[in-house]
C-alpha cells in the first residue's frame, strides 16, 4: 500500500562474512523491537543478506587515487607553466 515503508540495511566491514552476520542480526533485532516502539504488528523481512561468491571490496584504492591525482596535478602545472 502507499503507507508501506521499506528499510534497506547496508553494512560495510573488512570481512564480508561479518557484514552478512551484522546485517542479518540488525534485521532480527529491528523486527523484534520496532513493533513495540511503533505499535505495529506487520513487520516483514523481504530478503536476508547473503554472501555472494563473487563479493568484492567496495572501498576505493586510496593510494592509487592519490598517485593519479598527483600525476594529473603535475601535468596540469606543466601545461599552465608552458602556456604563460
């Protein structure tokens, strides 16, 4: 219905297995406590977190980004220097 609310839980962790456990435990606690807090009785879990076989880290490679930014900055500096 138009009054329905969906909450998506995202968890970041160094270990993918830990992230799945944390997400699922959060859903379990949420499902138990929210009916008491909000005075509702129709909480449903649409899907549980699962560990995909091809799970990959989502954090950026900070060192690589710094190196690329430094290189681009040096190139831009040289271009500006030669244009003057």
